[in-house]
């Protein structure tokens, strides 16, 4: 059994937020102002920067802590 890192947990939460609020990762990438490759990396490999997680929390109107639960 493999362990999921904190970064991967944040990526999985982002994936859920995108699925709940957007038709595609590409639509989200456009609204967030980033590249689809970056969004794909966040979702598949996790989010490494705390500042990015805070930006995403602010963008979606959720708490920073929600990315880790």
C-alpha cells in the first residue's frame, strides 16, 4: 500500500473542486490564469507550494485547511 503525501492530498482536493465547478480542467486553467499542463501536474502529482494552495483556496472561496482533509 502506498502512502499519499500532503501534496497529493491537496492535488486530489483540487481535482474535486474542479469537477464540482468546471466542465474541464482546461476551463479552470483559463479562469485561474495558468496553463493546462500546470493544472494537470497539480492534480496528478500534487501541489508543492503553500502559496499556490493559498491562491487556490482564495480562488475557490474555501479554507486553506480544506486542502488537507
